[in-house]
C-alpha cells in the first residue's frame, strides 16, 4: 500500500475516533454500493451522518472540503439512499465532511456538518 493510501486510512481512523468521542455510533466503514463508497456511516440519536473523510498533508492549493466533486456527491447520495432503504431506517440523513490536515506530526481535524445535499 502506498504512503498516500496509508495516510488516507490513518485519516479515516482519526475521524472514527473523533466521532466516537463525540457520541456517534459507527455503523459502517467503507460502505460500498455500485460505484460508490461511503467512508463512514455514523449515527447519533435520530441522525445518520454520511461522512466523507478528506486527508491532506498540504492545504496550499485548495480547501480540502472543496475537493468533493458533484459526481462524488451524487454517488454518496445514491449509496446513502440504498443503505437507509436496505436497513429500513427512519432517520434524518446528513452529509458531513471531516477534513484532516497533517502538519509535520500534528493533525488538524475539522468536522463540517451538513456540508452538502440534504434529503
């Protein structure tokens, strides 16, 4: 596995730990449906958070959260709809982005709730 993939997985674990500390129950990691993958599905109360994790070692070129493309958003919505329907859930669904910026050995985490499309 390349360093980029290792850092991506490390970022997802940091995000999982953050969510757990903040009262979320992790329902699924790396949920796949058709061509879509949801990094983390977490629940807190009656809200299901569909979480896209973005990890970078530099924030120089663009805002990390802005790297989530309309195509990626569409795929996340399709996968989230499938997960909710398949599990017969009656929940509010929210799409979040967790960004993790690595500066040397430090990590900066930002949790953007309701970052895009809501249904």
